[in-house]
C-alpha cells in the first residue's frame, strides 16, 4: 500500500486544481471541485483563495484565516510546482483487494485534487498528533521542558514516526529524488494541520482558548524563520 502512496505523490502537475476528463477523452487540471476556484499556477494563489473562501465562517473570532492569507507567499517551498496528486482519504477502507489480498485498486477519489507538495502531510493526520507548539499550551500534555507526557499523544507520535519511516524506506528502495516523507516533518506540515483542523470546524481553533494562540504564534514564527534561513 505504501508503494501506491509514494507513486501517486510522485505524479507531477503544473497547476493546482481538480482533474477533469475533457470531451476529447484527455485529462486536464481545472477548477477545484470544492468551490475554491482555480486552476492556480502557484501555491500562493491557492492559499489566498482558501483564505478568501474561509473568511466568513459564522461564529469564528480567531485570526487564523487572516494569518494564512498573509503567510500565503511563504507557505510552500515549491510555490510554482511541481504540484502533486492528493487522495484525501488514502486508508485501508478505500483499498480494493482480491482473495489473496493483492491490491486491485483505490476507490473514493471524489475529493482528490492536485495541490502543493506539503499537502502530503495530510497522509500522517490519520495518526492523530498535535504540533508540539500547540501541545505545549494545553495543561497536562507536556512538562515544564516542553516534553510530551500524555501517554495517548506519545503513542500517536510514535505511530506517525513509524509511518513516515516506512514511507521513507519505500522511497529509498524506489530511488526517488523528491520524497514525500520530507514534506511530512517540515514546518509547512504544521500549517497544513491548522488548515485541516479548520476544515473540521474545531471549536478552539475557531475561537482561541487554552492559550492555543501562543502555540499558533510559534508555528507561524517557525514558518517565517524557515522562509528566511531555509
């Protein structure tokens, strides 16, 4: 299964958007099916469009969307591509196998789209783990030194690390130069985690509490530092 994830991510496109079949039988990247517009030639355009779409969420008082909009030009390391094919729910329940458990195909492509490389970080989100800057603001999750002490979160980090290591091993075997695994551990992955959680309508992200704003400050500071120093 990991081989399929790696192969799908290594398909390269020159625009952000959804894939459509034309009347001539060819495939092309067109507007995003979720209503975000497009297609877009840069990741900056995509993130700004996402912000424009999410600015007027009823009941939301936090400034996260505005932060994403301002940071749009520096979120992606590959602003002009290549962009990657993203299956938003690549999990066992969407894998078809035969009686010998040979993989026959992948289903549930309706939400798939072509997006910036860092969206590969989505693949690790099934291993629920919060970014460390956010965890550090929640009582009982870390100690005074910032070390995680919550058992469930420790296990989640361990699962994520194993998953990333497995992806990296497959990429090494297949001799890919550009690796999805590197996009799963960069600061941009934390930004995409915030975007993903916003889409899940997490209450404390719509309206900051538990001091979470301080953790988000750190994430965006890390992003700006990465943009300057690489």
